[in-house]
C-alpha cells in the first residue's frame, strides 16, 4: 500500500476503490480502470483528497457524470475523484441560482423553467452534470452556459478553495479555461425573469428538435466534433460517407453522423480510430480540420 492509498484509506475507508473500472461511470460505457477511485461528499473531503495527491505528486482527475468523455482502454493513472450526492443541491433566490457541480444539468433547466427563469432553455436534453456543462461551455440552438454564469467555485490541484468570476473563466466555443486540475464544486448563475408558459414551449421545441435528430438507446458521448466556423460537423461527416461507418463495435450513428455509438463491447481504440478516420476523410474532401469535442483521458 503506497502512502497516498494508506492516507486516503484511513480517512475514507471503502469509499476508496483500487483498480476500479470506469466504463460504468461514463455515458459511452467504455474505459479501463483507475489506479484509485474515490467518492467525496463535501468540499472539505475534496480539499483533503486533492492536497494528499499533491503532496505525493500523484495526478488527480475529477470524473463527473462521464458524458463527453472517452476513457482509454488502459485506464487512468493516479487518483480519480467522483463527486457524490453532497454536490447535487439546487438553490434558488430570486434570479440567482446556486447549483452543485454534480447536479444534473437537465434537472437545473427544468427547475429554472418551472420557476419562470430564463437563460437555460437551450440545455434541455443536454446530458451530464452542471460542472461538466461548464467545463465544455455547453450550448445549443443559439444559447450557451457562459452567458449566465456569475461565479465558479472549486478546489485547485493543491487542495485550496478558489472562486472565479465568469469573466475570469474566459469562455470560448465549447471550452472554459480553468486552472490545471481545477475541480468545480458549485456554479452560481444569474438568470432573467421570463414567461413560464413561453419558456416551457421553448423547452418543448428544443426537446422535439433533439429527438428528431439524435440517436437514442445506444451508449454515446454526445457530439464527437465541434462545428467548424460556418459549417456543421454532421453534414461534413455525412458528405464524406461516414454515416454508419463501423470499426469493431463502435460506429458513426445512422441517425446523426456526428455521434459515435457503442453497439456493445466497443473499445476506446475503436472510437479513436473512427475519430482519426473521420478527420482524415473530411480534410481530404472539404479541407476542413475537424476538432474533437469529446475529451480523451487516460493512458493511450
């Protein structure tokens, strides 16, 4: 037992798992084991775990709801931290919302709309957690999370608490610039007052548009590529003949070409090979360099 494992075991007991499989914690249902996996329930526990990993020079990575991620077949070296139920609260005060990083983004959207609060309707149907949505600057149908973020609370790689303003995060398309290994614990939003029925109608419209064009029933990680300026990744992929293309048990969806689905037992290497094949074909055909939206983590 190494010093980090010994320290964490003494404090967290069976919540620390060694050689823990990660596939079950990702929407892709793909990925090898973490050297160590720890569930924390409050910020004090998170700070302690991050500080311990820092002292032992062990890399630490926070795994949220596991969407928009591709975990290597070889797994993840170091400590993987998973935020527990203590990070799922939603608190409303007027136009202000305090959302725990592990709260489901979809639940936040529905609660806000139910209260007649405007600014998050675009997020209906976006999978994953509030923290994950912030990291990716989640957006759709003309909206994005960056527009309504006031403050981002979290813990840095040394275990110190840190609060960033929305401006300090420096959002860009499907990206938020955060300190290295920064773990988000809570996001504070400021919304606008809206008409409840109009907001519900907008959410229903977004839901219908998603249902009409996104794959259902098979594990996936959402959109694989970012939309390049002035174009749509899905259309470029379809034009390149990639819709339905399969490697191993991974395939580009026959419903939407910008989704790769796990047909059952897919490997991370299958998915990565499809990503590289698509980038090559689209570049050859249209001259566009597609940038992956899905994040690849672990040992490749």
